[in-house]
C-alpha cells in the first residue's frame, strides 16, 4: 500500500455500506480497489468494521438502558 491516492477520490463515505455489504457491485469494486491503494481509507475501514462487529454483539436490552 502507499499514500498515493491517484485520481480516485476517497471512499470514506461508502465504508459503512461497504462493511454491511450494502453497495452495488460497481461501488463495491471501486471501494475494494481504493482500499488496496490508500492507507488512510484502509485504517478508517478497519475502524468501521470493528465498530460494526461490536455493535453486532449488542442485545436489544442493552440499547434500552
């Protein structure tokens, strides 16, 4: 990976949907390609994926407290 982002814009706004597999095929490929090239977005992706995994551990009762 490198810090060179090329002409591809950052994909931070799509990371939540990417983690949840809620993007169409074209957007999924765009995000995946970008993550191979951009360290900053990859770090953000890891944070979003970890947060998503932690949220999945919550029960409905946990949210009402």
